[in-house]
C-alpha cells in the first residue's frame, strides 16, 4: 500500500504528480533543490524538503539524497517523474531495498528494458517490426561493415541515450569513420556508456508512439497513440492524437501489436513504445520509455483515464481495474509545450522572472504549469514552463481551440515559443496533417514565424 | 525551514518580554489552535497578536518528523518581521558579536555532537547528519562558541537547515570598529 509519496522531481510534472496524489487521497512530500524553493509544487505540497543545491547531480539526480528525504519525511513510496532518476534500475532497486515503493516499473523490468539495442531485439521477437539496424558497434572496420549492410544514410545512436541526445546522421562510410570517435566520447560524457549502434535513417518519417499500461498480474491495455512529429532537433514541441498520419485500422493494429508485445516481454506499469512511420505508413519500433511522459495529457484528454494515478495504483500492486473495452478514444487532443526559449534565435533557452502570466481557459482547455506571476525561472534545468492541452470533438475544432487558447496565453518577462505554436497552427503542412520529424529543422523556425506574420 | 526564525539579536529585556508573550500564547492559544486543527480539515492555522504570530501546522504524516520539536509538528512562534538569523548575524550588527548558523550539508537524520556552550574552531565538527549510513559533518562557520543546537537526536533535517547557532569570538582590534 502507498499512503505518502515523495515526489522526486520538479516543475510541471511535480505538480501533476501532486494532483494525482490528492485525487487518490495520498499525502505528497515534494523534494526540491535550493533553486526550486519558491516553485509551485514546493509551495503546494503537504510537506516540502530541500534535498540539495541547484546542481541536479547533488539534488534531483542524487539517489542517496532522494531516498534519505523519503525516509526522514515518513514516505512509503517515491515518484521519480520523468528524466532524472526515473528509468534508473539501480535507483529503483535501492528504493526497494530501503523498504519503499518505486512508482514505475520494478527494477528488474527497468533493467530488462534499459538497453535500446536489446529491447529492439526482445520486442522484435515478440512481433514488433523494427528499423533495419546493427548490433552494438565494435571497432571501426566492423562498424563500417554493419553500416554497409544496414544501408546509408544511417543514424548513429548511443545505446544508453534518450531525448535525441548524441544522435548523428551520416550519409557515407567516410563520414561515419570521421564521426565515430566523436559519438563515442559524447555518449560517454552524456550517459557514462559509449556503446553505439546504427539504424537506417528514414528520410521523411512521422513519430508515432503507443501508450500502454500493464499491471503486476500481466493485464495490459493500450491507450492508443500520440503523434509527436513536430520536433526540433529530436525534441518534441507539439503532440496530438489521433495521429493524422495513420488510418483508423492502422492505428488499431499498431496499438494492439504494441501491447501484446510488451505484455509478452514482461513489461509492467505505464510505458510508451515509440515508432517511426514512413511515407508508406509502415511503422518501425524504435524504443520504449519506462516512465510517465511529458505528453501524457494528450492521452488523458482522449480517454478520460488519469495516467499518473494509474501508474501509482499499479506500483502499489493494485490490478488495472479496467479492460481494453473501457479505453475509448474520443475526439482530438493537441498539446503545446510552452518552453522558455527563443525560436527566432536558435531556440536559445531563457531564464528570469515571469512578470505576468495569464493562462487560457474555456471548454476542452487544460494548462499544466508550475509557473505563476512573479515566478523566477531558474537557469539550471530544462526550459519547459508548462503544457497547454486542448481537446475537441474533431481535429479542426481542436486547432481552432488551440489558436484561441494560445491567443489568451500571456507570459511576460521571459521569452517563450508561444509565437512558434501560433505559426504552426497556420502552417499548411500541419493543417494538412503531413508534418514530418525533420520538417521544422529543415525549413527553420524563422520561416514558419515569418510565414505566419505575412498571414 | 524558511519560515522559522530565531530572534537572536534582542536585548535581555526584549527577550524577557518575548518569553512572557510566548508563555501567554502557549498556555492560552496553542491548545485551542491544536484542537481546531484536529477537527478542521486545515493543514495550518496562523494567528497574529501584537508583534507575534503563531502558526500551527498539522504533522503531515508518520515518520521522524512527527516528533520534531522545532519544526512542523509543533507551533512555530516568531516575531513579525523579525530578520532571519543569518541577517541578524551580519558583521555590522551593532548589538553584539557575529552570530551565524551552522548548516546541514545534506538531507538525513541528525546525530548530536558537541553541546551548547562548547568552544569550536572554524571547520570543527559540531554534529553529523546521517545520509543512508554515511555521517556528514556539520561544521563551525568560524571560531567561537556554540550557543544552541536546534535538532534533537534522530530528527530528520533537510539540506541547508540551520543546525546550530555559533557566536564568534570577541572582535579583534580590526573588527572592533564594525561593532
């Protein structure tokens, strides 16, 4: 049983978890760094405890500090949110060893699903199509041989990576040979592991992911898909569902295959399977995320299911409590990530005081954010200020509601990407549902902003 | 805790008046507030009287903090608008020698070291905080005397929490003009 949870994260997701705890009647303690002393989750929590300085390595990434905070505040569980320690199997194991519940997959499940390369093999064996790729790369000669077999262009990917960090696309053997040592040192610096593998590069692809939830007793459901094709440098900025890239039959088949495969492979708790979908509608599995994701509200708006509450209940050992037949996909939802960054200047991240904040409302509008008027955006963490999510019966109305909500949203004092979202909602590739993952980088944010200004 | 303040810069007569006020509040008001907190669905009750406010916060749950004498479980009494101890201890403080709190280096369980009244040198261990079995030192910020140690053995303390108040040795000839 879980009655008091330590939230070991910050920003909007800490607040989102706090809200789920309140809904479930669970007490919530927020663990915060010195830089987040005045953030909304810290102020609203049942109790808040400072676990370290602004430097995340000594606070949000410090497993001993987080576990110690849970023990001294009398918590019986830890929710890691996303990022930081959320998919660290050694952390999950240490949490369990201290008699606490880790809100997420059990450590042995995290361990089994930790290596992307091994997971692709595991889930391919359970029926998921994968992009032609290599095993872990050895020396240069072996890497070149593998690349020749996979076929150029290829993407060099760190096995321990995430969030698009450290990935490079190369078009020839000469480029590959030059970039390999750089990729290795980057991967070692970023993830402490320099294992690399290759994947065929799909030129114009969509990013479609399937949300799943599997309980401790092997009962699993999918909660349909999300389309996250609007990206800049492999970072998602806008997500929607249903995916405009897929037919109803194609979506259903992909989602059903995904949940069958992860249940068979022994996955547990909420998770997301990411796929690339090529121009012909073929889906290839790329990786699984063993955590709650930033874009989970898109699914919550469509299904009415509280994913964070589901995650907590599964971790507490409760049965799922609903079946696939209970999971409806009603209407259309779009999420806009509101980042403190300047799309007109290379997405340069910003910090400073939010002088004024006006949040939008109205039917089908949700705004998840830890920000408030007078809030100081610290410079130490990611640039996510909040998420605007809109729902409507159809995609057209959802876009109209998105425009209305973005027009109401005012953030003064800190530069944001709100103008880019407005521009995207005017852009033909988006309106026609044919945005691909490389489009924003290829065309450039400035071009979208300028086109929107010309009207 | 950011909302806990210790009036360390007051004169003896001010302190006597303060203590009388605190006693009045503790005898008359606090039991009533605690009773109210027990029946209402409130997490926290605060009242003001004169220069003082009293805040009573419900202990958020089981665990080490339930027994904490100086934090969430018990009333926190502080003079309105009193400066924080760190500010009160500024070198320019005209009322006496410099005072500063020794801070917890981590989040964990408090283990006492020296007693109040002990002379310490800068960097000396005053107490330790246990981080999952690793004892980390709470150190004296400068040469002086430990005036007070706030937590009790076994209390949970957070990173940066004030653990002990240290008063610097009498100012040297150089520092005298500051005082």
